[in-house]
C-alpha cells in the first residue's frame, strides 16, 4: 500500500491524512477482492522498518489502526471475512494488540475470504523467528536437523495455513519487495502500477487480475 505520503503531499495535506485516505481505499479493496472471488488477501500495513518514521506519524498510524479495527469489525463479521494479523505483535501498543486479538478470535469461524494484515512485519524477521523455533526443537530433541525440509520451515512461519501468494501488487511504481513475504513470494507474479494507493480502485485490481490471468507460470520449468 505505497504512496499515501506522496498522495497527501501532492494535495498539500499532512501525511496522516494520506494514511486515512489509504485506509478508506483498503476498505473498498477488501470488499472488491471478496466480490471478485479472491480467497486470500494479505496487505502490508506497517513494516518493522516503519518505526524509523517520525514519532508523530507512527503514533498517528497506531491510532488509525485501532480506530479502523474498532469501526470495521462488525461489517467484516457480517460479510464472513476472517481477519488474521501477522508480524511481531508483541512490539505493538497493548490496546492495539488486544483489538487485533479480539478481531482474530471473533472472525475465526468466517470462511468467505481470509484478510491478513502484516503489522510490525518484516520478511527477514519472520524467517529468523522460524529458524529460532526450529533451533529450539532441535535443542530439546523433538526435531532432528536431518528432518528439516522446506515444509518444516513453512510450518514455523507466522501463517503456515495461508497459501503462498500468486500475485504481488505494488502501487506507486515501487519496484522492490521491501522485505515483504520473502519466503512465500518465491514464485509470486509481480504487477506494478504508478497509481498511488489512495487512488487505487476496483478497476485497478481487476486489471491486475486480468494481467495475471494472461501470464504463464513456469515455477522454474520449461513450458512448451
């Protein structure tokens, strides 16, 4: 969800106003994705590197996420959407952690679409945490090093039950992974648009899906 700050700056607005505009876009896109038949939608809400931003912006983002979750939870439940939150959640303010936990519990029975928020998330951190978990299992004798396979690592990631992404969308023309789902995105297709996130629409999402449908996925093999 890139481009909130640039969107605000172009309009002479504060960066936090750009983030609020981005939240309104996210709400539209979640329901558009559900209507388009997407079963799993994961968004990068706040990276582990975002703590380096000015304190006023970080605190504003924490308040935004808290307000948004409280405002949207009933509609998410009514629409059968399951909420997952991944990342190092123990680094978040307690009230926000509690709100995320409550949302995950309340929406757990839902089965239409799984909507995952990556918050205080870093792809390298996720891999490090998985490796630490494996190391503890090796140390206590419950796992032998020879038993470690790709699937073993996958099982120790933050959301092992979520399939690897098929399509990774970058807005605002960003051409990098930005430490996002590094393990899971090994074979993801990339689609980049210059559109800033607050301006991203259902039509943009449909265009991305149409382009994905035209591609041939090889997974390292040769397709005749």
